[in-house]
C-alpha cells in the first residue's frame, strides 16, 4: 500500500504515480491517470460508458488521459452492453489498493463495504469521488480525516440532488459568505408523489402505487417516503453551509406517508402547496448570541405557491439558499437518474484529476464552527391545524384559550359549520415546536374537540 504523503513513489508504483509533494509542476507527459470504479449499476454503467465515449475531451480537459482499469461488481457475468467485460472484478479490495490506481469512484452506496473501500483507497493515496450520501451523513468525519491525512481529494457532488451543482457552490463559491438558510426539495420520489396528489386530488397510497408502476418509486419506498434519503442529504448540506458537523442522526425527520388529500386541499385553500422539505437554518444572532445553533429537519410543509420551491414539479429537485451577501439563490434540476448523476460524478472526476496533475488537492472538511444542533422543540415555525369540533356556543373561545395558554398566537381561523359539528382551520404565527405540541395535546383533552385531523408546518414566509 502506498501513501500519498510519501515524498517519492514506491518501486512498484506505475509511471503516473505521483504525490502532492512530488508534483509541483503541471505534468503533461500524457501518461494516463488510472481510474477504478466501484459499482456498475445505473450510475456506474453510465460513468463507464461516458469515460470511454468522451475520452478525447476528458483528456483535453484534464491534461492527461483517464484510463478505466477496473470495475468492482458483485455479479461479473451480468450483461452490461458497451463495457469491456475484462474490466470486471469481484475483488474490490484489491482493485482500490492497486498501486497504480490514482482515482477511485464509489457508486455502490450503503455503509459497508463502501466505507472500508474508500478508506483503503485514500490510505493508498488515491483521490476519491463518491455519490454515497448515507455514508457521508453517517460518518463523513472519518472519511474527511482520512483524505486530509492522505493529502488526497474526497469529492461528492453526486451525493446530493444528482446533477444539480450544490456541493461545490456551498463548499467553494459561497465560502466567503455567511449562509443563513438552505431549504431543499432533495427527494424526487416524494416530490413526484406530492405533486401528483396536488394535481390529481388522489390519496397517498394510490399515488405511491402509481409512482411505483411508473418506476419513480422503489418496491420498498421507505427510504424515500419516510424521509431517510432527504435527511442524509440535509445533514450533508447543513455541515457544508454552516461549517460544522451534522450527522443523519441529528436530523429531525418526518416522511410523507401521513399526508392526506385533505392536507393538500387545505394547503390549496390558503394558497399553499405541500412539499417534503429539507430545512437547514442558522439561528438568528440576536436570539442566540455568539453560539449560534443550527436546526436541521426534514418534514412535509405547506409553502406559498409564490415561493420559488413551490413550482418545482414532478421528480425534480431544487435547493433554495439564502446568504448574507449573495441574497437568495435557487439551484434546480434533475436530482436522480443514471445520466444526471453520472454528470456530477464526472465533473468531480475531472476536478480531482486536474488537481492530481497539478499536484494539488481541493478543499477539505471545514467544521471549525462546531455549532450545536437545536432540539426540534425549540425550533420555531408557523402551523396549520385542522380540527373537527362541536358547533356550539363558546367553542371558539375555549379553543383560542388553549392556544393562548401555550403562548401560541393565532393568525387566521376559518370555520365550516355542518349542523352540530364544524371543521376548523387555524393558522398560527411563529411558535416553538414544543409549544405547538403542548397545544395539540391540550386540544385533544377538550370535550368539544372531536379530533385534530392534521397538523402541518407552514414554511417559506
Ligand atoms: N431516491 C432518491 C430520489 C434519489 O427519489 O430523489 C437518490 O437519492
């Protein structure tokens, strides 16, 4: 195993093996940079295809050829048209520790063996490009430390929102600014489902079934519909935006399986649309002094139809960033799929290859701010509540009293009477999650309240 921190190449290293310390000038010798690919599914096969198809342009952009030297797969005999079968190996560990491998692309996903393979590749001095959001969100710190020690690159544009450039803008373009909020639609499956529910008026279960038939949702849709996928992406975005470490376990998470067609129509009635949002926010300096915390959460929310994120339809993704100097920025595009994700992977590959050629490394982890993650109970937002109540004198007053007791201020009330019963829609001003939860618990105890049929956050104002 070689180390990128060594000052000279070991005897068994290939002619292109170089270290950050050794390569102080641009190497235009034309000898190839050797690439190992881990995984050959939807994304990996597209990466392999593009590496061959665009070899001439990639060579020109990097300054040296990129040579794919091996592809680690579980089933080497599976037909993968257009890819040389001689490249396949089931021995991923040997592939990433080959002394002549300069760049490793990891697109197998999951925690293990991906983590061990990436760590082995970095220890071997290779730079790594990964699309692995789950691993970065669970244990990014270990990977960043290993990259730092190896003086190698760790790039991961494809880990969040597919083809949309958002990692590099946060990590580089906006690094001189103070980002205060990142709000994203970062899961295409759930956006497709919610958009269809909004358009067709259908319920969650039937829309999910339709999304599965059309190939937009997996047979086991848990990771998408319960918000795990979005929570991993939120952890990565918050870590980068706020120069801190946020893991998936720090992210408050609710999925969309409880969103009903009546939630969608209630949203419409107040000029909103329901979206699954990943919200990463820096606390206000006036309320939190020098130790500003971050809140990171994933949940369905109503947003005004005038908000830039409201128009993001189908399986598209978008990320809305607010920063002190730049103001409001919106990043939009395809957030998944073989070809869009391969575009992000290849963008990273060219970047780390260029760095290699110049003997440089790109930015490492920036977590100096070490901000605390706020508990969900202290996070403030507005709420939309639907209640079924008895339609008798004094009911509104008793309900308003419960809100007042918990210091939750009501913004609007709408009532539809239907004889002895009525449905009530209440929208609040900003309140903490803890105060709202206590309000809802107290409402359940009122004899005039038949049911609290829905509680949803209202964001984006
Ligand atoms: N399953 C994800 C989505 C794509 O639906 O957006 C990969 O993160």
